[in-house]
C-alpha cells in the first residue's frame, strides 16, 4: 500500500481546517446576534409592560376599524394584524398614522383598513399585535433603530362583529 504524498496530505489538512472553521463560525454566529433595547433594558422586557385594549368594528364592505387604547407604560409604534378567513391567513403591518405615529401611555388611536386590499372580503378572527421601536445595543448595527413584534402581548381571536379584550 502506498502512502499519501506530503503535498496531498497538506492540502487535505488545510481543507479540513477551513471546513471546521466555517462550521464553528456558523454555530457561534447565533451567540453574537443583535440585541434590541428600549429604555436601557432588553426590548422583550419592555414588551411585558405593554397593555392595550382593542375594539373592532365593521364600517362597510371589507372596511374595518380598530380602536386601540394604550393602558401600559410603553408607547406603541405600530400594529400588526393577522386576519384569518376559512383556514387562510394574512399578516399585515398597520402604521398608526401616515407619519408613523405613536400611541403614548393613556392614548388612543383609530386605524381603518380595507381587507380587500389584502385579498379578503371579511375575516373570521383577527389577532392584533403591538410593535415597539428599539435600538440595537449589541452586534454589527449598534445605534440603529428597529421595529420589534411583541408576540406574547397579542390580542387573539377578535371577532368582526364587535369585540373587546
């Protein structure tokens, strides 16, 4: 049996080192992820301080209105809706105003939307999720502001007739 030449062995070793480095880099990248903060604390902690009420009413064919009252200590920057109709669902971000407003503590916003623009005429249920604006404090984009979806604070299963949570 012949041995592997030193040149081939060196190339194989370099190749194995490069592959091992790529695997370790891909694995460790999850530990070096961005971290968002709001008021100096992780944004998911700020999400737990969000408290809001939602009323949904039908205003016409496919036109609906959300009345959102902020009872929490954190301003809400945007609202995400998930409308479900017969097993199909759509998710859309709804700005609070054309200028990208904010529902301050104790404030109320009225958002009208046309489901036909999203491909639905009506919905069976709707979920409303608040979105906060945080600042990147760790990672490659430090100082940049980004939106964060507070999934645990969502109001789920709202009905089209008139619902309040």
